[in-house]
């Protein structure tokens, strides 16, 4: 499969070698790396990506959920032009950040919000706020979670993580988490959790998430929902859709309209600590926090493109696709199953479907890579790990075509998938 991939992509191959001279492994974003060498894209239009060799792909990755609007959206481009017209980055407060902050607070039920440049930073700031608010230092996170490049708990953590005092629980393990909270609940500044585990698109169970809500309140601990990916799953975000309100929520990705973006916000009593007029106010700077591009484009994208109706329609399309693919795998007797919710879907080389990050980690990674390369050969782009985030540009016909490609891939490799 690797040889066939390489033979058709001499330009991507040459550029990978060139990139390696200036970036370690030719790479500045580890998640995009794959063997034999990463595809190098040159342009995107709607749901179609074109690579350096002139090959075209239907984009089901959707920039890991940040590319919700599809490529080269006319309204997004117009908002970029509007931002350019007033001059970039005035080094001062300006008009656009008020309207955008109002839209974000209203949309996601926040008393107050602050902007950052990435989801990573949003989580770092939310955790810092929780520590200052509670006067405690420990944080409960969950095995497998990804809250940013320095807050990654896949396989237990990485050497570049922020040096927080972290206790790791097991995602979706109600009894285990309860026991853990019995032991150290009173020491916790924060519990940080994705209401749906984004890496593998596994929903948190209602029992698990409501346990966290109940016990955080009981222990005086700040509950943080990382909605960097999941806020697209409901018109008012995923917490509202689930009916569970955390104390703080963090955001990123599509909310900035495709520009660099992060935000954290929630209950006034915590967020007010950042008010510079208060004695002992928490510092929060950041050169690009209120950059004109993100403020202007984010506002247009959130209020004019991703309307509540558009959100419901997109998630309904995702639910149909997930059920359709699972029915296909059933019919073929394939060792594949989907997880997900709405517009976030992952295909795992395992049946029945995985329910926890641990189960997702235990699958045969070779199967995952074979499926990825087979879909690339069919002209579909998704994450190597089987993750997809539908954009508004994806059509029902694209979903049908993906199902057809998956059926051919499974039958072609029937010895390993069936
Ligand atoms: N939290 C979650 C759940 C994410 O999926 C990501 C990005 N994949 C982040 C945080 C970090 O966001 P960013 O890449 O903008 O730093």
C-alpha cells in the first residue's frame, strides 16, 4: 500500500524530503505525520482538497473539526477582507471583540469569556483560573485525553506536558472515578474532561459526566468541559445539549471561523478574577488574543454561517452517515465499527464499537493504517486514526461515495477486515 501511495505522489515525496532539511521529520504538526510520507496539499475549495501532485480528495477530516465551514467559503473570505480594510492588530481594544464576545457568550451560555490563540492556551488558562479560585493545585484529568500540545494524556502523558499536579482517572469509569474522588476530591482545584473523547469520538456516558458534575460541586472543585471540538455538536454547544453545565468551558477550532482561536469562559465568580480593576487580578495577556482577523471572521462565521439550524442539519447528516456506515460493516461482517455523535465520527478497526480510550488504544494499528491508505487511494481524506469531522460543504452524495469506497476497501482487504 505504501509503494502504491508513493508511486503516484512524486511531488509530495520530494517536498517531504525538502521539508526535513528545516523541520524535524519535515513536520511542524505531529498529528499530520503519516508513513510513507505525508500528503502535501496545495489548495481547498468547498469539500475538495488538491495535493501537490494534482490529485483530488473529498475532505472528511475537516481540519480536525476546525474546518467546519468548508474550504474557501465566500463569507469567510469577505470577513477576512473586511478585517484587512481596517488595519490588522491595532495594539489596542477595538470594536470587533465586543460583538464577538457577546455572540460567544450568548451562544454557549457563558457569563464572561476571554479569548486566546489556541485551544491549548484556553485550557491552560482555565486550569490556572481554577487553581487561583480554589487555592488548590491538583487536577483530575482522564487517561487518553487531549487538551492541547502540552496537556496530552494519551498513554499517560508526555515529557513536554505542563508541570501540573495531575491525577489521572479512567474515562467513562463511574465506579473507579467515584473511588478516586473519595480519596482526593477535596484536594482538587479542577476536573477537566471532554464531554465526548475527541481523539476517538467516544461519547462520555450520562452517568459518568453527571457524576463529575455532582462531585465537583460537592468538593468545591471547578468542573471544566473542554468543548474545543464538541461545541459543534449542539446549537448551544454540547454541554447544553447534554443538559450538564460545567463551571468553565473551553473553546477553539471552528469558533474562530478558521483563524487561530481559543476561548475560555463560564461563571462570573471565576472569570471576574481576570478583571484588571480588581485587587489581585489574575494576569492574562497575549499579543493576538483580540486579533482583528479572528474577531471579525469568527463573528461572521458563528452568527451568519453556523446558525443553530445549520448546526442541527450538520449533526443530523453526521448521525445518518454513522448509522449508514455501521449498517454497512454489519452487512459485510467487517471488523470495523463507528463511534461518535453528530458531525464527529471515528471508524475503529474493532467490533463491537469501543467505549473507552483504553479500548481504542488496544486496536491493531496496522489495520488502521491500511484502511487510511485504502481510503486515500479512493480519493478520501480523513485522519490516519479514522477520525472525521464533517464540514458544511459535505453533501449526502459525498457520504454515499465514502460508503462505497469503504465497501471496496473492506472487500479488497477481506482477509484482514472480515
Ligand atoms: N482540546 C481538544 C479537545 C482538542 O481536540 C484540541 C485540538 N485538537 C485542543 C484542546 C487544542 O487546541 P489547539 O490545537 O487549538 O491548541
